[in-house]
C-alpha cells in the first residue's frame, strides 16, 4: 500500500481538490492523509487566542470566515444535489458543534480540539467528493489510531495496532484520513504541532509498512536553499534519510522537523512531489546513494543562545553534566553546543522555561542570553572534509558576524548561529558562494 499526503495548498480550493482526485486514479488501495485547506489552521489558532482572552466577537468572526470558505468551496466542488445537500448539512452541524464547544470557559483541551477542526472538515469534504466522483473511499478518524504516549511522542506500536485492522476492508479503496490530528495519553484530541500532517503520513506509512510515502506539496521537492529567502534555488533529486532529517529539523519547511525517522526506521522511501506539476520528478528520499559535497542549506529561526562563563570549568570534570541537568530538569532540548576552556554556549528553540533555566544556571557562572538568533545548517558530505567545504562556507560568510559554529558532530551537517537580522543575507551569500562558484582559487584542492 502507498500513503499519499496532500498539504494545505493542494487542498486549497475546489479546483485543487478536483486535481488531487485525478491524481488518485491508480490501481490498488491507498491511504490519503490530508491537511486543512490552506490558511484555515492559522485562522483557527488565532480564533483560539481570541476566545482565550475573552474576545468572543473576533473569535466568532473568524469562525464565520472559515465557514464561508468551506461553504463556497463545497458549492463549487459538488455537482450533484444530494451530495451537496449532505455536505452543507454536515458543515452546519460541524459549526454548531464548534460554537457550542467555545461557548463557555475555554480550556487548553478545547483549544487543541479547535485547531484540528480544519483537518476534520477538509477530510470529510474530500472523502464525500471522491464518493460523488465514483471513487470508493472510506473516512478514517485519526483520533481512532494516531496516539501520543505520556511524553507527548507518537506511540508507534499503538498506532500500528489500532490502524492495521481498519485497513482490511478489501478492494481498491481510498482510505482518507486527517493529518496533524491525534489523541494524547489522557484521551483528548491533540495535534502533532504545526506542519504535522507530514509526520502523520510517515507514522502511518511506517505503521503499515507502506511501499512508499508520497508527500504532495506546492513546490518541485526539496530545494537547495530556502525559496522564501533566496530567489534562484534548484530542486534536489535525491536525498538520504539522514540529509533529509537534518534539513527538516533545521528549518526546511517542506517537511515537518521530526517526520523522517518513522520512514527511515523501516526504510520506506519518501517522495516529495508537486501537485501543481505532477510530472516533475521532485525529490526522492531513501537510504544510501551518492552524496554531494554540499547538498542544501536550511535555516531555523526563533533560537535563543545561552552562554555560561565560569572559572570553575577550567581543568575540572562534571561541569557540563551540571549544565545539561538544568536543561533536562526543564525538559528543554539543546540544539547546538560549543565549548571553550571557561565557557559553554548552547542554543534552544523553546524558551518557555528560559527564566527558570537562567536562574538555575546562574549557580554555576555568569549567564548571558541572546534572543532572535537563527541556526544556518549546511548539509552535505563532510566526511573528513576532503573538499575544503568548511573553508568554502566560511569564505562565503566573511561579511557576516557568526556567533557560534558547530562542526564535526555529524558528518553531514555544519551549522552556525547568526543574528536573525542577517539571515536573508547569509542564505544568499551561501547560495552564491557554495552553489554558483564551484572553485574558490584560494581554497581549491588539487
Ligand atoms: P504543505 O502545506 O504542502 O505542507 P508547506 O508550506 O508546509 O506545504 O511546505 C512547502 C513550502 O516549504 C514551500 O512552498 C516553500 O516555501 C517552503 N520551503 C522552505 N524551505 C524549503 C526547501 N528547502 N525546499 C522546498 N521548500 C521549502
Ligand atoms: N494544518 C496544519 C498546519 O497548518 C498541519 C499541516 O498543514 O501539516 O500546521
Ligand atoms: Mg507542511
């Protein structure tokens, strides 16, 4: 079986949904994982904020905007009166339910439930539309199988156990389900964080040992650089799982930061494809294969850098353990780390507990904090740096103030920390320096 995931833009209008239905005309059963129509989740997140702070009018206006969007789409999409009437009735009930859920005090549980309603509604519309087109489809509610464990991580054995029997209906069925949506260990509806539909697709793919996971989006696969910041990017045709995981984790928005590991675990290829140009080869992510010297660049924003300076670090052991323990206590992962004899610098992307972390670290030395930083990650094959890649990278950045450099932790990643204000310039300098200028005379190897 294959798993196909379609993102928000691919579901973004009646015309796009029609195009996606054509892409599903193939042999054999498949699982289709859908995001909410583009823009809807942003609006729902904003709506949750309005209701939480008591601005009911703004919240209800947002809900009306979302409702109009779905209704207009359905009026254009459904051609047959019975199916159109059914879906309009469904929308009426869905929005009555939402209004009912947000009418009283708003808990975090309600907010979590609210933000996934875009997926719940989009998937129902699309499944009904497939039926109207004569393509047999079944709608699966993701809360019935997509489970989080107590640590808030996907519980793959439970997902496998719950999902497998649901897919035994036989025939060339299209199983439609929601991306992003899950149920947490308390039995509440929850989500896999923004962009989480990619993660749903790879979790489902690995739970059912799919032959392939196709992620359909609005671009010709993984680009060598962030297309939102750099104009002249190009598609990368092949990536290893490790390279794709690094790029996703370090900000290549085309993939959810954590979505590669489930596929990698069972060696299931991930194929990134463009809904707007289905003939384009996109990017194939699979194990092994030829490595490029430098494959791609990604950037991760909202990074906070913390430096701890302490004379106690000099010639002692155990200092780093104490520092790491603070981050463990506050359940805050560290992204980058560099050390000198008397100081250690590290970065975090979740500053929810920053105050507590700083207070705890101050027991060990002088603490300095820099916010609004970005990690720039260059991915490639840096095994013993045969080709002087590090020198080429640094040469490209001779005009940019670099706050930290991390090299050697992984053989396919060199990352450095800069101020976010310099991000665009940095990505563009690297694009020219690394991808347009193949040999710098002063660093060329013989
Ligand atoms: P979807 O809604 O289909 O999940 P996303 O907006 O989440 O789509 O991801 C696709 C977008 O990711 C692209 O339109 C592009 O702007 C952005 N992007 C950022 N970095 C990259 C990259 N390295 N390669 C491709 N796309 C990228
Ligand atoms: N709709 C969700 C979001 O916008 C999930 C996704 O699109 O992957 O974050
Ligand atoms: Mg996405």
